[in-house]
C-alpha cells in the first residue's frame, strides 16, 4: 500500500486483471433516450449482466433506487443517460478497485465535455465546479469531508458494492437535486469503516455542460433547492446557512446579493475552500442562482 491507503501500482494493475463479478448498470432517464450511452456500453470489455433503464421516475435519486431494486448483481454502476463512456475499459476500471480494497466505498470516472462541445459549454466547464475533472494518471482519493463535503466523484458515472449501497440506505428519494452529495456523505460516515472515495485513473465519461445561460441558472437554482433540503435533514452541514427566522433569510439574501459583483473577480473555490482571484462571471451568476434556490428550498421544505 502507498500513502493514504492507496494500492501500489503493481497491486492495482493485478486487480485490474482479476476475474470480475456480475455488474448491474443503473441509468435514470426521464424520456428513455439513452442510445449513445448504451452504444458505448456495448463496446465495454466488461459487459454488465443487468441494465436497468429507469424511465419517467422523478427525482433521480428515487429513479436510482428503483433501478437497484430491479437488479441483483453485487456491483452497481450508476451512469446518467446523457453521458457516454470514454473508452472500452471504463466499467472494468471502475469495478476492479472495489474488489482490490474493501475500504473503498465508491469509485468514479473523470468527466470531460464531449468532443466538439460548443463555446458556451466550454466556458461553463472552465468556471463552474464539478462540470469537468481531468483524467487522472493515478488513483485520486477525494472524500466528501468537512467543511465543504466536496468530492470530485458524482453519480454521472460511479460504482459501488451493493452491500455499501444497502448499508447506507440508498439515495434520498425526496431530494430534488444534490442527491449524490447527500448520499456520499452518508456513505463516508458509515462506522467504523469511513469508506474512501477514489477517482479511478485513465477512466472518464463524456458529459455535456448546460447549453445556455438559462439552463445553467435553472440547474444551479435546483441545486440550491436540494442543498436546502439536505441542510434541513443534516444541520451539521449548514456552514452558517441555517436560516432560523425570516430575518436570517433576509440577511442571507442581502449578503449574497452584495457579494455577487465581487464574486465575479474573487470567486470562491469549493474544492479547496478559499477565495481565489480571477474573472469568472458565470461562476458568480451560478453561485447566486444556487443561493436563491437555497432560499426557495428552505421555505418550501
């Protein structure tokens, strides 16, 4: 083992060549249109023994739970219907570390924009967190720990053992957005193991960014709604955002409005919590939309 409990390269490579168990692929999809993804699945060296394409079930956390209930394989892989697996080894690469190291709870793929993505999507990816993550050359541990509870892994493309999913109790079927973050925090807290989250090397999925400013702001607004739901359930994650009274809510709104313009030039990094100079107008607008969604979600809850 290397530092941080990561397998040595030789051990890791050996695990990649070990026999792999049955895999269930879970795909939430409102309209059932997932052919580009399914085409990339058919090219995989590791073929899933079960595919659950869950249609017209909202929200997506509930859809994933439905997909898991429809399958029985010991390894679960979750992929969004608008993603495309990067090469033919993605599923095998995601599964192998779960077999090599029982302390790993979740593995994930890096995210890239599809080749030929238009300018606006590339602009969004440069400024907004979790849209893209470069492919890594070695296993990267990325745990959803305080204070940000941030992980580079998302349910866009990730894998886990069914036993871990069941131990955590599945996804919260009521959350509108942010279901992966809420679920991952619960997995991370499972005692006594504190499962680790590993971004797998040489493994990626293509996933588009919002195509318009309207789509970006709507997406971020809904993320804010989901974040408010999460904090209601888990006040330890409030980080000063527990809005006890309407006065607290007003102060929160005033503060976020006042920092909107400064955020354009001094954006906040959630991956490594800090203020970092730079010109990021889309990031500032996205963050403000999330704050408005948080307020709406707080009182909706």
